[in-house]
C-alpha cells in the first residue's frame, strides 16, 4: 500500500519515495515491518513540504520519536546501572540523547540520502546538516513506534545507541571522547601521538569496522563498531584504561 499523508481538508497524497529505498532503510535499521512505506512520512522535511502542497512534514513524528527515545534510554540506564544516582543517570542520558550523538548515528545510517528536501535546503547541504539528521532519526523512531510498537522501537534504539550508553557510563559526563583523553595522556607520557589502524568489513549497507591503536609501537587497544569513529572510540577507551593503570602503578 502506498505511503500517504494528508492535511485538513485535502485528499491523501502519495509520498514519492521508491519502495526499494524504504526496504533498504528498514534493512539498515534492522526492523521488521509489514509495510516499509510507513517510514516514508519520517523522511519528509518541511522545506520539501513548502514546495509541494498537500504533504505533512516529519515534525509530528519527530516529537513522538523524541519521547520514545528518552523513555527507552532512561529505562535502560535505570535498570542496567542500578548503583547510579539520579544525577548520574541524567548525565548518562544527556551524553546520548542529544543532537550531536543522534546526528552521528544518522550519518552512520546514511539517513540523509533518504530525505525529501526542498531545492534550497538541498543546495545548502541539508543532507549533511546535523540538526536535520538528528530530527529525521527521531522521526524514524516515531514511525517505527507507531507501526510496530514499543518493543521494536526499544530494540532499534538500543541497537543504535546501546554502545554509546555503555561508553557514557564507563567514562562519565563527556567520557565517550576517549580519543582526546588518550591523545593527551600519550602526549604527556611519550611525546607522540597514538597510531590507529582500521579494517572495514562487510557490504556498504552493513559495514563494520575493526580498529587497533598502538602507543610507542605496542598495541594497547582494540575496538569494533558500526562506524570507524565508534570503533576508534572503543579502541581508544581500552588503550586509555590500560595506560592509565600503568601510570598509576608507576606513580605508586
């Protein structure tokens, strides 16, 4: 069934997004939908609606998706990290539920390539704008919730953001930026920079990355992730923890 949208007083109109692209997006997301065209309304930016009458933007779904995202991350952190205080739980949630992180995840999914944008927004690089990407990801979460329910929406949120929640918990507020922490530590102790090596595996739509990081010629950390940046952060965290332990031993 074609994906449709309507405005008050107007007839429903079909959103012009190819079904094979929506199927592809559903595969990237790892969600099972009876009809992948339910994702189409989440991909309609208001700039496109301004040039094409009779359509609704993804803003209502974005509103819903934001609430679903907050609930899932809060519930996950609450039940997973039982020793954290209210303030610490808030810090973990803030480290993940923010426009920067959501834009990074959307970029990993190549979500920008699926959006319907107005000509002006297209020409100004709208497909790469963090605010548009973050909003679109929330809209997609809202669409999955409406079409498939909370269980599938929860699974999707945790697949996309679960590792970042763990990183935020391990490092505290801002702790997910272990590359910067590692670089500062290595510069102080060795007067050089960490060296990263990356191996990409799998097809474009399901690529994974394995990263090793060496310090002074010795491998100190390894990491895997759905993006090079994520894998680097995991590897950097492992290296930072290892080196920090050595520093503590030397200084004892």
